[in-house]
């Protein structure tokens, strides 16, 4: 069967021949197709009709190569040439380097750099100032006699031209008479002149000395003696024993070069890199020169085809060995603006774990806006890293003792410094790590007992109800105030709307979700809040030390948007915190060293790519100081509430209900008037544990304190009889609910 492209190929060939000016012949297409089919199937079998003296004919298709014993030779059809990008396009696509370094454009980084420089200068000045009277002056006085002799000896050798003696002796011993005589005459001229100058200088020095001894003022004599002693002391200093010691000992770090990088990359066990380097091919291409970036070196590298940044990150320990640097100094990262083979290799001068305590930038701040990013720590290059909280939920996980609770404390303090934020804190470990923030919390619990676990579970139930209330409230807001149907700063500041940010912190949440009685419902409530509360200003911060399917439901771990993993035990725990395939993609919190790397972790979701962050640290004293400022700020703005005011916190332990909301739920908007007895029946079906046994009289007495009066309402009984009985008008109910909500908001 012929291929549809065969005719096109033959016609194209004929057109090409005619274009070249060759004389065209009439071609039988059927014969041409047959010849092509025979050439594809192999040489034709010999037949009796074949003439013995016939000559082999050339292939009718000049694009088909001759066959040999190894099979047919495939020849690609030449592709039409296309002009490449022009000069303007190449310039437009080029990458422009920053005119001003990034650290100079960043306020915190510039301030940090200037602070370090000022501290360095002050330390150097203070170091030497302390040693001048107690070390440097005694050294100079002790060395002054030796210095005086050194000065006299130097002047004497200069006077007799001692520096040329070696050359004159060499010419004398080598029997170069003419050169020796020439040098001797030159030496005689020099000595005559220098001796005259030396005698004149000695006479002048003697005169100055006599004047200072017998004719000068005491202060002048003291200054002259000090200058003479100090000068002789400096001249008498041995070459291997300088006067001043170093105030700062510089740690010499080997400069990162392309040769070092290539050798290290070839040793990490990736076959494509090793083979390309061994064959002298372009296995590794440096996109730009290796430069200093922060406290380290940066190399931008294009990896060989088929090798990804994740492959290199997977062998970070081997790469550190090849570079002969500590593991905490070597950080391979991807470039989010380039392809998957673009590696940014940053090699620090110092191990990240030896950076010391990172100061939180808001430690001394008066207030903070939660709608802005919350400072969180620094990356290996010393750049500040922050976390957005509004419209996000945060999951933190690690092994015990790796800095998990310290990370939670930083986020909680950032929320506390915004007086509009309502804090719900639950520390289900019982060690009191968050006790300092109790004074600004709407709900607070610290403990691991069943009552504390139940309190945390009740909070999730209340938060779920709050999410549902906010969803209805957002829906009613006018489009000009809330065009995106999400909480904004302007909406949060309108206290009457009761839509301020709400941050629920659950530290050691595995004790809650794994509880045999309360765990399942708590997990369902948390999943509901995470999925729907994001745009409604309800934020969950969950921290766990045992991330598995029982203590951290997959519906929770799969829906949080920001994740922070410190040291974890294995791949399963890594992916539970950082997301599916994180371990496979080289984002491995398992690579952190226990205790040594405490406070270091992978932060995912806050930036375009996961980044290693060393979190800021706040001890209990610093946290207490922040909490006191937050308490004063809330008190001044009238936003203290709940537990912070000593009020009895809401609880779901016993029958709890909102009568007006329940009545509104059982009376649809289509019913303008309804009998109280029917309301009682519907309420009993809604909450039998609360309204069981209620009659119409109970509804009447319960609604009366809310300002809803009953009246005669005409209706139809179940038997079809029309009559009038006691009931309510639904408009009165909605009016009472609106007035109550407005009064609560004003309060």
C-alpha cells in the first residue's frame, strides 16, 4: 500500500530538478512507486527475463543511500535553513546584572552589613587601645637599646659602603681586575662623600642633643625622649615578632575555582558528568564567572544533558567531600527562572550551624502587620527569609529537640504584635513553651492530659463554626468592599464585621490527632478549616514531631500551603511535611545533622523553590518582653478578649446553642410566619439534647428576652383545617439577630 507522502516526495523532486534547469522527463508514477517498494523490501530475486549483460541502474531517489552488508544507510532530508535571532532579540533575551548589589538595596541586609563593619572597626580600635599602655609601650622601651645599636650599625655600614663589599670580593676572587679596580674607585668616591655627610649629621645631632638637655623646656625634653625611645624601640623589633598582635584572625578559606568544582562534580557518582569530564567534553558549563556572594562563593553551572539539580542535591554529602568543605557550607540550589539543569552552587565560608543565634528583626518592634510577611530567619547566604501568614496555613515538623517549638514561637510572636489578630494558642506538650503569650490569647491551654486535649479539640470545633459564619458574612459584603471574597486589611479593621484575622496555633498536634477519643473529629475539623478558612482570615499553625498518617491526617498534610521541615527521620516523614516527591526531588530534611543543625530546615511554599532557612531564636525572656508590648498595644486599642481578660472561654463540653441561629435554621426564608409549636418540633429534631420536650410555650418564653413577641398567625393544620395560633414573623427574627450582632461588634 502506498504511503501518502510518496507522491509528495516525487513531485518535490521533480520541482527541484526543474528549478535547477535540468531537462525533465516524463515519469511513470506507478513504476516509481514499485521501484521504491522493491528497494525497501530488498534486492529483487533474479529472474530468467533479466539480461546477463544488463548494467545496474542508479537509484531513482537521490535521497536514498546505497546499502551495504550492515544494512541501509539513513540520510536525513536537509531541513530548510532558518535565520537565527537578530542582534536586538539576543540583547533583549540577555540577562542584566544588578547595577547595585542586592544586599545594598535591601534595608535589613544593608543595615546588617553596616552593623558588622562598625562592630569590626570598634573591636579593632578597642583591642589595640587596651594593649597600648600595658603591652606595646613596655615592648618598645625594652627594645629601644637594641634599636639604637641597630640604627648606629646601619649608619656605619652606609658610611663605608658595606653593601657593595660582596660584589667587590666576588670580582677579586674571580680575577676580574678591571671590574675590581672600577668598583674600588667607585667605593672611594662614595665613602668620601658619605663620611662627610655622616660627620655633619653627627655634629648636628650632638648640637640638638645638647640643646634638649640644657636649653629646652621639660615638656619638650619629655616629648623628645619619648620619640627617641619609641623610634629606637620600633627599629629594634625582630622581624618575626611584630609589636602589635592581630585583633581579628582571618580564617583563610580556599577560593572556589572552576577546576575545583569540576573535579568535585566528577567525583559525586553521576555517570553523565564523570564520562563527559573524562572525555574532555563540555560536561559542566559555567554560565558566568564564579563570584563572591555574601559570605561565600557562587557558581552558576549548566549540567550535562539529562542531569538535574535534584540529582546533584541528592549527593550533597559527596559534593562537600569533593570540595573539601563541611556539609553545612555546601548548598546546591535550582534557578527558578531557568531550566532544570541550571545549578546554583553556593559554597559558604562557614558552616551554617556555626552562624550562631539569629536575631529576630521584630524583637524590638512596637507592632507588626500580619498582612505583611513575618520575618522567620536567614538562608545560608545570610539573606533574610520571611513567611506570609494571611491566606496560608503552616505545617512544621521535626524530630524532638531540633527547634520546632522555637519556630512556632517566632510565628506566634509575629501574630501577637498585630493588635487586630485573635490568638488561639494550644501547647499540648505541657512544658510551658508558649506561656509568655497567655496574656494576649483569646483561648489558651498548656498540657498533655485529656482535659487539655479536649480543650484543643473544642477549639477546632469552634473554629469550624467560625469559618462557616465568616463564609456567610463574606457573601453578604458589597462587591466594592470585598471584590475578591477574601479578608483584607480594610475589612479586618472594621471591627463591627467581626472578620479580623484569627490564628490558631497547635503545638505537638500529634497528641491531639492521635487521641483515641477526640483525634478523628479534630482531624476532620482541622481539614475543613484548612480547606475553607484560608480566604476567610482563619490561619492554622500546626507543629508535630511524629508526622505519620495517624498523628497527621493526610487531608491536613496534603492541603497546607507553607511547610517547614527541620531534621526528620526518613523519606516518609520528609514527604509528609514537605509534600509528595520532595525527597525524590532532592529536598531532603533527612540530610540535617541531629543537634548540630538544630534550627536549620527546609522552607517550602514561602518562596518559588524550597530554601534552607536557619530560624530566628527567641528565648523566654525575649518572648515575654514581646508579649508585654503586645498586651499593652491590645489594651490601648481595646482588642483584648477571652482568656486574656479572664473571661470564661467558650466550650463545647456541654449542650451549647445559639437559639436565634437555630430558629433561623429551622424557619426557611420562604415562611414569613410560622407557629411556635411547629418551631418547637423542628428544634427538637435539630438538637434533641437541647430542645427535647419543648412545646410552643417554651419557644415563646425563650424568644421574649430577645425582643421577639409572639402574635396570632393564621395557618393550616395537618388535617387541613385553617386556624390562627401563636407564632412569630420571620422578619422580627432576622432583625433581632442583626441588632445582636451589631451590639457584639460594638462591644
